[in-house]
C-alpha cells in the first residue's frame, strides 16, 4: 500500500483503479509476459491484505484497474516509446520502477481512454506519486506527462467521444 493510504476514505473508483494498476505493474515490471494467473494472484493478495473493503468502489476500481492493466500490456511498446520520446537522456531502466509504472498508466489513459481528459491523467499521476514515490518524482512525472499531453491531437481539458 501507499505511505498515507486509507481506503476507507471514499476515493473515486478510477483513482483506486489507477493505484491498483500501478501496484500490479510494479510487481510484474520485469516480466516480459503477463499471464492471467498473475493478475488473479494479485487480486487474491489484495483481498487477503484486508485493506480493501468489499464494496462498490473496490469492485469498480478493480474493473478499471483490469482495463488499465490489459490495455497497458497490449500497448506497452507504444506507451514506453512515448515516454522515451519525451524523456531527455533518461532510459526507462534508469527511472524508478514506481515512477515508470505511474507514467505508463497516465500515458495509456491519454492515448487510449477517451473519457479521461489528459490533464486529469496528469493530476492523478502526480497525486499517486506523492503517495508511492519520492518527493522528486512529482515534478519529473508532471514535466514528462505535460510533454506527452502537448503532443496529443485531442483537447487537454475535455473528454472526447472516441480516440
């Protein structure tokens, strides 16, 4: 879990989904292929931790996390190439694992999730970095993701019908 996480505070299911997706991606970061058994084991571990109440927010958060996970796995090369194209002199392997996966979630949303405005993805990524990463991560993530946003062919502050 995070440094300051208390899931009993009502969080939006998409925020929870983003955090769960990042946690899963962190756990399997070095695996070349992700199998469905790995995802199921992650959910079993999350449920056994007792940190997630069995409620609507968790169910919807899990659904959104699974959408993110499957999408990121499917489009990982595109996402990683986008991150690399906007990171000056930084190789993905040199980036902190948490930061790399927070950015993967945000870039996936910006490229493939029409109903989430890019600025929301960026704000959520920076917020999640405050919980899970170092103090220096927020500005780095914000700068890189803003560069991605600026290169998109979609409104920065609005959801769109489809991408």
